[in-house]
């Protein structure tokens, strides 16, 4: 109230300043374009829960909700320069922001700054990510927000994609190596079968022993009966069953010589065969996993074109301009009155 006499003396100047501020702010407020906001809301996930290898091999389940590091990673990706440059090129924002032509250094920097000003990515109090795009075109703002969510998802998946490709190369090399080993083991097995007459038939040694015993018994009986022709035939048969030069494929001499070797070859063959089957299964599963893209985020709300403008708040612009002008005018005339008062006192003292 102590300032009222001063304001009253300068009321014409104060009213003129406030009136001018009102008119100028009103003009500026209505010249400003309407800005619309489109917001997408999503939850990031732990990459381990969306890894196809874990889901296929370990029976993992998709889990909603991310850790603090998942939230930070997604925000960092969304605010990164490569993502901004991709969005600028995809939507031709050089022209939309009217900053110049692509390739010009100043235009590139101005476009990045304009995009950064219109982008806002925050972690809300419900552990979700809110991604907001501002633009004068409400439909473009919605399309940009949804596209940016997809870009973030893709880059988030790419963080482990290259490593998984390298692992698949290892699986493929391992499968190729085991196929060669399997072929060599199979060839060695065939050679051993032909050489030793051991084909892995069930109870093969028992049948061989039975034939030798029965043939030798018949031979002794024929010799005892004095049947020389029958005895000669049985001797040849016994020789074929016991000696390699006897001509029989399965004979005791070769069987005894090769049983240990063939047992080792069979064990080697079975081991390589099992490892090869496992490697093929793992490789096929890994190929299927890398060809299947599982989203690393859960979109709760897609961005939609805004139904009303977000800014400017024209009434607030006009009101704040008037109040600020009034306050500055009062400060100015108060200082002016103080200055005049001090000047008058100085003249009185001189007199």
C-alpha cells in the first residue's frame, strides 16, 4: 500500500506498459502453432527371459517387468544419437523442421537438436517407460512415437543378436566336424567287420562256439566209427570255423583277434553318433531361435493422435506477460522515484 501513491502518479505509464504487454502477448500467443503430444507406454523386459534359446531348451517363461538396468538401457537407446538420426531420415524431418538439406553439417545438428527437444522418455512411478513425441502434426507425432518404440525394441534385441550368430557358427562347425568323425568311424567299422567277421549280431560268439563244439563232436564220432569221408569233410568244416585260412567269414581266429578292436570301434561309433545327433538338434534349435524374434518390450499403450493441444497455453502466456510487465513497471517507477528523491535531497543540502 505504501507504493500506491507512486503507482497513482505514474498510472498512465503503468497502464500503457501493461496494455502494450497485453496486446503483444495476445498477438504472440495466437501466432504460436498448436503443439500436440502423443505418448506410448511400455515395459522393458530382462533379455534373459526373452532369449529363444532359453525358452526352447530350458522351458523358460516370458516375464513382465524389467530391472533397473533394463529401464536404463531402454532409455539410453531411445535417447541415443543413432536412433535420432534414423528417425530423422525415416520421416524426412529436415524438411518438416525446415532446417535445410540432408548432408549439411548445420542442418544435421539443427535437426538433431529439434528432435531432442520434442522427445521425452521418462521412467514413471509404476516402473514403466513413457515415450512422448511433440509435434505440430498430431498424426505424425503418433506415428513417430510408435515407430520409435519399435526401433528401441529392435536395437534392444540386436544387443545379443550378434553374439547368438557367433554361437550358431560354432554349433555349425561342431556339427560339420562330428559328421566327418562319424563318416570315419563308420568306414573303420565296415573295414573291421570285413576283416574280422564281427558284425555285431546278437550272441554271435555263442553261435560260433556252439558250431565249433558240435562240428568237433561230429568229427570225433566219425573218426571213431571209421567213416573217413565224413571225417575229412568235418575237418575242413572245423578248420573253416577255427582258422582264418579256412575260408569262413566268421571264424574263431579272426573273431578272437578282432573282438577287442571291434568293441572299441563300436563304442567310438556309438559315441560319435550320439554326439552328432545332439549337435544337429542343438544347431537346428539355435537356427530356429535366431530366426524367431521375440519382442523385448510389452507395449501397454500405443501412441494415438492427440484430441487436444498440449501447448501453448495462451491464457497463461497473456496473464504471465501482464503480471511480469506490471511488476517490472512498479520496480522501475519505484527506483525512479527513489533516484529523484535522493537527487532533491542533495540539492537542498547544497543550498
